[in-house]
């Protein structure tokens, strides 16, 4: 990875309004609709970073902490946190706003992973991420642990090879 890009260059903001067709029987945003929006805003950030077509590789657990009501305006902010060869981790934060009540609430946070691909669908190298702000540095530093956890859980890495995870638990073989 010779080329480098600042994390802020991938920053993406998407705004949606929760309409009747987006809701469940309780008049709250359906989880599947939110996951679709998360995937779209994260993919745009990954494309901005890589200047390539990207495909979703994984979505970390998404907790539905707060319902988002019919009529709320939903703002999704995403940014690439770190790049690994052809993959990129993207952080997404969701805020729901009840404009008439003048109330905003942070409802969801998630990390998605995308892989940049060439015209034949083969993974292709992406630029390194350069974090600048305190939050960007924190996300960048935690990305390797999250990546190793994803790989262990998907059985693509042996737990004993997850050195960054071992360091959290002070296990033998940790850095």
C-alpha cells in the first residue's frame, strides 16, 4: 500500500426521512431498512477511499438500542477507519431527529467491512488510512483487534494467531 489518504476524505453523510412504507406495525423504522441505509452510506465511504467498486464483506453486530419513529429524520455518518490490503473497515453513526420536538438522539453505531474489487470482481489493493483526530486515531488503533475478532469468528483465523486479541486478555503469546 504505497498510497495514503486521510480518513476525512471518505466522510459521507446521508439523510433519510422515515416514511410509512419504512415502518413496522409500531410505526418505527424497520431494522432491515436501517441495515440497507447503513450498507449504502458505508459503501459510499469505502468507494471514496478506494476509488473502486466495493462489496460488503461483513457487518458487525448491530444493536437496536433506540427505536426510530415515523416522521423522524435519520442522519447516517460514515468514514473509513482503517485499510488492510484490499479491505476497509467503515464506522457508521446514526442520529434520529424529531424536528417538531427539536430532539436528536444517537440511535446506532456499527462497523462494516468492504473489499475493493477490480472490473473482474477480484480484490485490489487500497490506500492506507491516515487518521488525524482523536476519534479517528482511536478507531484506527482498535480496527486490528476488531478485524482479528471477525476473522476468528468466521473461522478464517485460528484464535491462537489473533495476537491483538490476546493482548486485551493478557494471554500467553501476547505482545
